[in-house]
C-alpha cells in the first residue's frame, strides 16, 4: 500500500492502527527515496497527529491481534453509526467493552500474527461484530461520567515524537 493511501485511510478513519504505523515505518527506512508526494503525505499525517485529528495505539514487543480486529470492526461500525446520527461515539470505550468479552490472540512474530488474524477471521469474525455492536449499544445507554481521564494522551505524545523525529530526518538541511 502506498504512503498516500495509508495516510488517506488514517485521515478518513481518524485512527492510526499498529499495522498502519508499521507500514509508515517501512517508508521511513527508504526515506532518501521518498517522492515529494510521499513526503507531503507524511507531513499531512504529522499535522493530523499534532492537531489530535488522528488517534493512535502504542507499539509493543508483542501484540494481541484481537485488538487490531476489534479496532477495525469498531471503526467500521462506528463510522456507519455516526453517519446516521449526530452523536459521537468513543472507539476506545467500545473496543474495550468488546475485548473484555473476547479471547486474546497474542503473537510475537509477524508469522504468528498472520496466523492469529487468519484464524480469528475464520472462526471469530461474527462474534467480534456482535460484541462491538453490543459495545456501541452499551456506550449509547451509559450515563455520563464526570472527570474522565482517557489514556490516549500519553500514547499520542509518544507517536508524535516518533513522527517528529522521522520528519526531521527527512527534511533537507
């Protein structure tokens, strides 16, 4: 997938998934070969991250593939739901609800993650969709909780620093 397409998807969805972040990293390795359009796409992504228009998920030494699958399903369902309604749904709350009701699928290698994704898509996709839908319903019905402190602020600053370092290395001297 091209960097422009990745950035387009991130900006459309409002989320930078670990998989997309990894793909952006692959472009970073060939930074000297980036075209003007690719550099501009990375710059747009950085701007969206800084403005808080894009949310991120932190990288780890291991991953729970279920998180990626649930996050993708939640983004799809929330996008459809929000286009029908004027309300704003919290993807994090909805994904956490669903993840608490689904089995974890951890992997430490790309091969293990691919295996877990394939297995989950065959055996658990319907259950994932059901749990996300239930999470949306519960979120809509929940009372407002005052003084909530979302975890995402710490994660965003980490990703922003990585993107800043990358853009600095790409900028002409």
